[in-house]
């Protein structure tokens, strides 16, 4: 060791500094100390970008997600005027049927005008939405066929099962099945467009449902013998 120190002392300053750096690196390697910037960090810290770096997003539990979805839906419902109008209309229908109370003519006429205007605006919105789509069938042919099958096959089947379960038989059962095969209403499209929940599927179901409904309804009418 003494001879090594003497040799180092007799070297030039540049060579001496280089040798000393090599010796320090060897000592760190023997002692198990790593001089990398990631020294002393756990594997998870390196993968996640370190203690101060960005970490991978973790999804909350399913119960928390369900609760957040329900809260969001509830907030949207209580802010929607259609919710209160539906509740008021149902309450008035029950009261009117129970005690035979008639609505004033001026109020009934005003509601009728608003209803007709709302239906026309909904149809205008549907036509405008379809005109802005790049294709006639906005949702695609396969999805459109599936939507038609759900509307005109699954719908009547579900109505038939529930009607039989509650005791409907004969002509009432047949009428319920035919009514279930009627075309899709315009109101679901309005809500789908408002909340941006597959409006392309609903618009296709409404437009092409009107075209398919006539032969399908006649077919149900003939098969059920109404």
C-alpha cells in the first residue's frame, strides 16, 4: 500500500485525479453502495416515477364508483324540470281520477299547446341531428339491426311475459303485445341527446323504427288474430 501511495504522489495532477476516482468507484462497489441517482429507492418508487414524480392512477373500489354514479345521476335528475313535471302530472292524474276533478280549460289548453310545440321541436332536433351525421345509419348497420330486434322482438316478448304474470288473457293480452311493437317514441332521443348517451342509436331507432313498425304491427295483428 505504501508503494502505491508513493506512485500516486509522483503522478501528474490529471493522472492522479483519475486514479483516485477509480479507487473511489471500486470502494463503493465493494461496500455495496450504488452511486446511481436511483440509489436507495424502492422498485415501486422507480416504476411510479419516484416519491415526487407522477404515479400510476388507481381505480377506486366498485362500491365507491357505484356511489359516485348514483350521486351524479341523482343530481342531474333533481336539476331536470322534466322530473318535477312528470311527478306533478302523475299526482294530478291520480287526484283527478280519484275525486273526478277537472282541470280549468285555460290551463288544459296551455298545457296542450306546450305539448304540441315540444313534440314539434323534438322532431326538428332529431332531423337536425340526423342531417349532421356523415352516414344515414349513424350507429352502423349491425347496431341498427340489433336495436330493431330489441324493439320489435324483445319488447313484445317482455310485455307478453309480464302481462301473463299479472293475469291478462285474451284480447287484452293481444292488444298489449301489439302496443309493445309500436315504434320508438321521440322523448328517449331527447334525453339521449341532452345527456349525450348514444343519441346515434336512438335517432336510428326512431327514424327506421317508424318504417319497420307498420309491417311488423300488421304481422303481429294477423298472428294474434285481433
